[in-house]
């Protein structure tokens, strides 16, 4: 059996506050192993496709069909590729077996597989490599069926616009230069948009940020319900972090670990400033091993939902506007 390190691989964290104002919150964080799959080529009739989404707490749910099986999937820019819930795809071929471990302990094995057709909106992807994982723990904590995760390599030839206010995503197919083949009305808003460079490798979208003059690297993750800040950052950064409460985190292994929930006084991303950004402090050393590069944190729902967002995978650019 091949062994890969899996960090919080789509496992749900049940975060229980300790203290006078203790309450139960449910957040999802997930990562993946070292496997890299080649991006599948999309087949589409139109170069612009709008897909409505539903919200599950702070997650984006999209309807899709995999080999004739219809269900809801999480849009997850923190995952490198398609991940399927094995309880719904028991007939999928099992090509290899992977063992995994999360920050809170060992979790279920992962099966490498391949599916024939994935249909998303008006797009089809054929012969898609995927991982099969037991996601029943996530479904139990969220109280709904989750058929899988739609990860980055599915969108490598698109610009993805996420609009939380309209509850939809728009996919623009790109030419080799990363320009939209079909232009849109957003061109008139170019002066109102903030353009931020990204670094997109085989596994992760990286974006620069700044706290108290200290430059930082974050993972941009639509599948993270809460922002994460490394607990190993300098005192200069930590002086801007106001502790709210201590958290108990229960992961797929059912082994408890603790984190600290708080507010970042001021986070700067590009030329845009965000005040009172909620984040949890965690040790991210294992995550650095998985990504093959260091990160200082993760920017999820609380960051992404404050603006309209466009991710251009070819040009490796993020655009933000109100």
C-alpha cells in the first residue's frame, strides 16, 4: 500500500468553545495527499456558463452528475482535484490504496480511481482521475448528503466568478493567453476592481497578504468555512490577533485537539484592507509538507464572501470588487 500524508482530508471539524459563552459551531477544513492528477479537458457548447449554488453554512454546493449519479458537491479551491464520497460510488474502479492522517489523527484510507463522465452545468469532463474517500462523518455533522468535492484542476481552463450575493458562479472559458473567449459586462467595472497576483501550482492557490507590515502567504480556499492563521507567526503579527475563545476540534479520527479563535485587527490583501477578520490559530507544519511549500494561513469564507471574486487560473490573477 502506498502511504501519503492527508491533512484534514475533507473532514469536518466540530468546534466547541470552552468558556462562559461556549457554543457549538460546525466548520469544514480539508486537505489532501501528495497525488497529482492531470487536468481533464472540458467539453462545452458555450464559453460562458452560469451555475446557481446553494449554501450549506459557509460552503458552496453545486449540483453535478458523475457516471449517471446526481448529487450535490462542494466547490473546493483548497482541493487539487475531484474527490468523491465512496459510499455513493461503490462501483468505481479501485486503482490504488492510500493511507491518510489528519492533524487530529489517522483517518480512513483513500482509493485512487477514475470516472467516465462528470457533468457540471453545461460542461462535461471525461476520464477524470479522482480519489474515493469516506465522507459520512462530514454528512453526519452537516446533516446533508455530500457526494464529493470539485477541486482546482477541473477549472484550470476557466475564470471562475463567485458571487455570494447572487448565489451563483460564472465560468468563462479561456484562450491560451488566459483571456475570456466571450467577453462580459464586467469589463466596464475594470476601474473598480482590485487585481491581485496568485501563485497556482499543482495543488493549491496561494495569495499574498499582510498583517501589521508583515508579508504573509495564504492558501485561497472556498472549502474552508473559517480562516486559519499559523500559530508559529511572529510576535509582530500576533499583537494584531485578539483572542476570543479556546476551541476543541474534533476531526475524522475523533481525537481532540485545540485551537484558538480570534479576530485579526487588520488584514491587507492587495490594496484592500479588511477589519476584524475572524480566524483560528493552528499549527500548519504538516500542511507545509503536503503543499511542498510553506503557508502562513488559509483564507476561506469570511474573506471570500466580503466581495465578488474572480479567479483566473491561466493568468493566475484574483480580482475583487463590490
